[in-house]
């Protein structure tokens, strides 16, 4: 078992990944700016993982900080070494993730996502830690011509967010040219959704959500009147876009499989799609959600959203082959766990949040 640094460990993907890593016996140091996440999430991670206060001090250290702060990052590595528990690997999830915001504020995205990753990598190198799992995204494929999408398909991002993810992948692949051996995994997530089955952690967007699942949940719980379905004239069987929705716990288990494989030094460089290989249209999701939750989802078909693509569907076979991972949860599990989280936390982590 290893001591791992999790950047962005309090976020949606981070909190679920921490639960899975702790359960597997890894000890964690989280660094998170809390710009888009809540400290309540990390307290609940400790709760789900059954950590006593003493175990928590040793196994789940939480540091508020920014990955662009080289001094702060350096101290984390130095302190861990002083305690005789050096950081052996990093799961790098910290970053900005709104496609729309990246279009209006591209420099902010290049700074946080690319410069932040560069800072992290240089501090890792200085402390002789060369094992990293990076959160990449299927968005780097842009508008692919054929489906399912394989890792060898062309990288052609169509928005600044995607461009920053592709740039970090390039930076990581350049490190392979170094004499010193790095162990790197780039995980290209498709559409992460769902929540921990306990309902204690889940997705909690700070502002008005852009993504389908948080919006469906908020309509179901009457926080919003209506879901706008973006486009009914796409070249798909029912005219709405198809996505590969992956349960957040499956995604979290993908991180565990990847870091364990790197720590065992089974490979130096992995680029893996993390998806299910099964696609659902927006109308199919509404239908499944209504069945599972028993709630009606009012919706209206409106114009297409800029930047959307008709279909996004993973070929996840490489992840199965290289790290023996595959998604085991289905769309019903996704809808049930999303709804459970929303029902138990109608306003997310902040109970007094104004809607
Ligand atoms: N959708 C609606 N109405 C909404 C929101 C979404 O109809 O109010 C539709 C979209 O048009 C799309 C589908 O629901 O067809 C999924 O949309 P999301 O916004 O949930 O997800 P995206 O596929 O657009 O993007 C997600 C992540 C990105 C990531 C990308 C990877 O949000 O960060 O997957 O391909 F880059």
C-alpha cells in the first residue's frame, strides 16, 4: 500500500476516488483549493471509510492549497518524507472543467489546467516521485467520425477546455523522453455521473449546473421547473444526443486499477478510455430516471447547444486489457444513486444554500 497525493480530492471525482483508495488500503494526502468543492465532502469520505479520528490524522490528510503554488506543493512532499512516508504516487484531478467558461476565459483554463499541471510535475520530479494518474477527458476527441472511439483515434479538441487536457497529455508524453523513468496513466473519462450508494457524497455544482444529470435531479426535486433538451434533430434514432454515462464508482475503481498497475511498474505509459461502451440518448436518460425515481421530469426540446456533438461512445477494451478494469454498474444504478444523493441532500453539501 502506498501514500498518495490526490489533487482535487474533495471534488466529485476526487471524493469517490478517495473512498475507493482508502478502502484498498492506500494512505492519502488531499490538496484542494475548495474553489469548486466542499470540505464537507472530505469529512463524509472519512465517515464512509469508517476512519476513527486517529486513523483520519494518518490516512486522510487534507491541505487547502492551489497546485500552482510550488512552495505549498513542495512542503507536502517534504513533510511526507520527514514523516518517513514519502508520496509514492499522485492522482491529479485538480482543474477547471466547464466547457462554456473555458470559451469565455481561455487563459484561466491554460493557467490552472496546464500551468498547474506543469508546477505539479516539476515538484514531483524534484522529489523523485514519477508516478501519476492524470484526469483527461473524452472531450479531446472533438467530433469523431466513427464509434466507438478508440485511444488511437485522432485528438482534435474543439474548445479550450479540451485543448488544455490535450496539452497536459502532450506534456506527460514528453516526460517519457526523459532518461528518468516515469509511470504515467492518462484516463480519458466519458460522462461521469451517479453518486456513492450511501448518498453521502455526490455531484454538487456550485452554480447553475450545465450537465444533464444534476439538472435532471434538480427538476425531479422541484428546484427547477423544466429540463431543456438541447436539440431533437441530431442524427440519432430519437433525435437527441447519445453519451456514454459512467457511474462515478466505476470511474473511481478505474483510478485504483490504474495507480496500482503503475505502482507495480507493469507499464510506463497508459492512455485509456474510461467509459462503458454503451450509449444512451437524452430522452432515454429521462425515461430511465423517471422509472427509477418515480418522479416526472418535465422537459422541452429546444435548439442545439453550441459545441455539442451527436454521439460520444467509448471503446473501453484497452482498460480491460491493460489494467483489468471494466464498468460493472448500469444505467439503473446510475439513476438510483443520483436520485438517492439528490433526495438526501436537496441543496448539496451546504444545507443552507440559497437556490
Ligand atoms: N443536455 C441537455 N440539456 C441540458 C444539459 C445537457 O439536453 O440542460 C444534453 C447535452 O446536449 C448532451 C447530454 O445532455 O447531449 C450530456 O450533456 P452534459 O453537459 O452532461 O455532458 P457533455 O457530454 O456535454 O460533456 C461532458 C462533460 C465535459 C466532458 C465531456 C466529455 O461535462 O466536461 O463530457 O466528452 F468534457
